[in-house]
C-alpha cells in the first residue's frame, strides 16, 4: 500500500515537472498534499463529532454535505468550529475544502484565487500555519503565462491528488510517503538537495545509536539545530518505547526548508504542543536559551565547511568559551558541533555528520579537538562510505559525543567499504547499518573494521583522529606468478593471430566490386 501511495503522489508531479526543476515544483506538490491532508482530516473529525459512521460517510463529498448542514444550523455552528479548533488546532471554511476546489476543477470553474484565499485564511488565523504556504506561488509565470494557463496546470495537479486517500492507512503512511517524496525531490534536485535531506539509511543509523540506553524514558526530547526536512529528529521515535511522548526542538536557516520540516512533523502525527521550531541562524545567536535548553538527544547534519563570522565576541559565548579557540571563518564544522554539544543533557547522546577534515585538521580545529578528547567527550568516530549524500561525493564521518563519561577512549569504526553501489548515490543496506550499531554496542576490536583506542594511543598520535591510524584495513595483494602470466600472454597472442588470419580469409572470399576493392585492401593493410 505504501509503495502504491508513493507512486501516485510522485506521478502527480508530472504536470509540473516539465515546467520547472525539482527544487521548485516540490514546494507546490508538498504544499498541496499537506493542505489536502488538513482538509480530509477535518472532514473525518466532523463525522466523528456528529456521531455518524465513517462507513456511511465514506468519502469527502458526503462528509462535506454533512459539514455544510452542521454549519448552516446556528445552534451547532459555533460549537462545531470551537471543538474543531480545540481538537485539531484549526478549522477550514466549507468552500475552501480540498475536495470542493477539486470538484470545481472537474467542472472547469476552479479559480486559483480561491485556493490562494484558502491558504491565506489558514495561515493568518492559526499561528502554526503562519507562512507555511508562502512557497506555493500561484502567480508564478512558470505555472503558465497567464491566469488561465496557471489555472489549467494547478487544476490537473488537484485532480490527481484528490483521488489519493491520504488518511485511509494505519500509522504514519502519509508521513512516510511525504518522506519518500522529499527523498525523490532531493535526488532530482541534486546539489540543492543536500541542504534539506539526510538519506534515510544514515538517519536511521544515527537515530538508533542516539536512542541506545534511553529507550525507556517516558519523556524524551530531541534537538536538531540544522534540521532540514526534520527527518533526523523524526526517526528517533522509531527506537523509543514511548514514541508519542517525544518533544521535537529544531532550528533551520532556510525559510522554505523550515516550512517543509513543520509540515513533515504535522503529517507524521506530531501534536502542535510537541513541536518547538525556529527559523533562524543557529550559530549567530544561541537558541534555545530558555528552558528546556538541553536535550536527551542531539542529531545534526549541518552544511559542511560552511562560512561563519567567527567573531571574537563568540569567545565569551557559553557554547564555545571552554575550548580556547573558535572554529575558523572558512570552516564552521566545529562551531556546529560545539553548539549541538552544549545543548546535550548530561545523560544524553549526540550524533553529527561532518567531513573527514574535522578529524585531523590542525590550528584552531586541532585545539578544539584536543580539548574535547581531554574531556572524554568524543565517544565514537564512524567512517562512512563516499557518495552517500545528495550534492556531495565526499566521504563523511559520524561522530558520537557524550558528557560525563568515565573513560577517555574512543571507538573507531571504519564502515567506508560497507555499502551498496548505486547509479547516482551509494546506499547503506540494513545489514550495513546493523553491523555498525552492533559494533557500537559491543565496543570491542573487530579486525579491519573497529578499534577501541585508549587516550594514550590518541595522545601519541597528536590527537589526530584520522581513522586509518587506528583501523588497519590494508588487504594483502595476491602474489602474481610472472611465469604463468607470461604463458597466458603468449597463448592470448596466438589466439589473436589466429582470429586475424580467419578474418583475412573471410575478406578474400568477399565478392569484390569497384566500390569495395579499396575498403577491403585498406582493411587488409591494418592486419599486415
């Protein structure tokens, strides 16, 4: 059922795909799916509040008739809207329902302005939807040269989406389908996509590790200061025994991506009171500064080697002031790491993806790395395969950090050779992920894969954490038998010569004409 839903949703993009690139048309499709979800969910709730059966009111059109009847009755109207707002957090006017707009599309009476009003109404009345539909630009020339052509484009998308049942599945099927779409758009958008999507397999592996030892917490908080689409945060609840009680805290600089994360969390059934997100610059100004500001888990996939101000005033910032130096202006990697680590609870676990340079670069980064190692903060260093992420082919490392450890050793895992080769991107298999997680749990040496390095060993290496210094993955080359190789070459040359002779004989047997004589003679000359 999930695969079928994915396919239907992705095919709805066909009308937009020829008009703009994936980084743009994703905003239309994801925004419209989100709006349909809110509309259908409201109608289902109306049936429930009216004490009616979903079997009897099985489709949106029947549900809409019921909704209109209840709204026409002055005795029930205000109570109904109040209850909808209390239970769902919003209401939608009957004329603005997704299926009503689609009905108009089928009758060729649909007006883009009605959809625009629906978006504005929802965004202005309810703070949680504020700005969420800003990127669904219904006046864009890319949809069509004039209003009529733009109408036709959106009409076709509405028709395709309306036939999809976004509620009739158990669990988070629509949320997971949304994740699938995000991954597809990330794949199509290439470089631009690395900004908002962490491949599911990497996200899964990080979430599993971040949850270890915390599975039974009845209240769990997760923080992602560079949250992108929010998938890293969402994944962690799959490994907790009380997934419904997770509080999500996230920050994202890009407004479009921030809105995407918000929609993603809502579509995964996360209640509004469990969502605390901010659209802002993570490094420039610390957030959150009020309680809670430390979390059970911090997960991050920040932009690699980004620039930041590295202003001297940050030396007094409580996130960075313990480490003696600031991350350099040209590489904010350690600034992101220290920001996330500052917001980690003493009992928590942090997982962050970074380029390999953080493991061995010197100067200020070397000073920060040394302090982290002296404090015992770096728990594990995992070397990942190259070409896992959209937009960059570089190999990355996942660093696991903890506070108040009783030892300063570091587990090194070299998983760089464990992957499934893909046409455009490499992937981790379930087996690859399981091996990393099990090795992390056991914390023992595994030949050519893992090594627990003592603090003294790391000190001897001048606090350089380059993985090959600790995990030897060198494979002996099989010895070449020169005599045997020589015999094979002689035999191969004899086969080539015999084939050439056969070919020349075939040329001699060809019927020669004035047109072919020169070609045949020229071909023979090549083999003489």
